[in-house]
């Protein structure tokens, strides 16, 4: 249960579906309620597939490029930390590249936005992918891996619920409320990224000293 809570809390914080709510509302403002529900469902499915593939195939990518787990965790920690700073400073859309006019225009012209830009890069970005690759290597037993998969599924389900309720969330919290929550989540994300970096650096120094 502790592993499930850890993976769910960490992954949900890194993905941060609440930070994507204003963008989702903007991209689907011309859609009907049923179309928005369909987009939410497809986005959640795309996220689950992307994260699942990353979780189970990441180790082979590391082996192919000769990247150590500690190096990945440091790189992932840096990405996660920068994402956290983006949330903390209110520049999440800019961090994901959604502030650029050409990107916004392309997004609005797409027939479907569930894969890009919503699933990639807004939700299933480098931070969450590197986190899952490191997680696969950290927990060796299949029981632990199945618990992690359950947590991934739960995060995707929670993301689905957030996106489907996005218009209600905006009406209740408003832009300032969402921004405040995103800043709190950003602080947690920064702590997760720093923990990844520090633990990997300590492990490298221990290896060198041996």
C-alpha cells in the first residue's frame, strides 16, 4: 500500500492534471459536452499507454544507449525540478511550449488534441517518463511492478476525472485558485526532483569510494 501511495502521489504531482485544466478548456471551448468527454477519455488512454510503454521498455533504451540508472535519475530529477519551478512561478504553459503562437494555432487547428498537445507533452512528459523508467529498475519483483501499474492506472483515471470536470473546476476555483494549487504542487514536484538528484549523487560517490 505504501508503494502504491508513493507512486500515485509522485506521478500525479509530476503530471499535474490541474495545471492542464485551463489549456484543456481553451482547446475544447468549441466542442460539445460529449466531444469534451471523448477527448478526456482518449487523453487518459493515451497517457496510460505512453506511461506503460515507458515503464516496461525504458530499461532496454538505457541498455541500448549505455546510460546508467543514476545518470537517468539525475537527468530526470533535473527535468522534474524545472517542471516544479515552472509550476511554482506560474509559467507551466511556457515551460511546455504552449505559449508560442504557432504552437497554439497548430493545437487549435487539430481535429483531435488528445494525443498532442494534451497527452504529449502536457501530461506524459519527460519528467513522468524518466520517473517511471527509474521506478522499474528500483523495484525488482513482479508484485511491486503490478502495484506500480495499478498506481499508473489510478493516476490516469484521476486525470480523466479532472479533465471531465475541468469546466466545473474552472467555475469553482477560477484561474487564481488553480494557480494557487499548481504552485503548491510545484513545491512538491521540486522536492521530488531534488530527492532524485541527491540520492543518485550519493550513490555515485559511494560507488567511487568502494
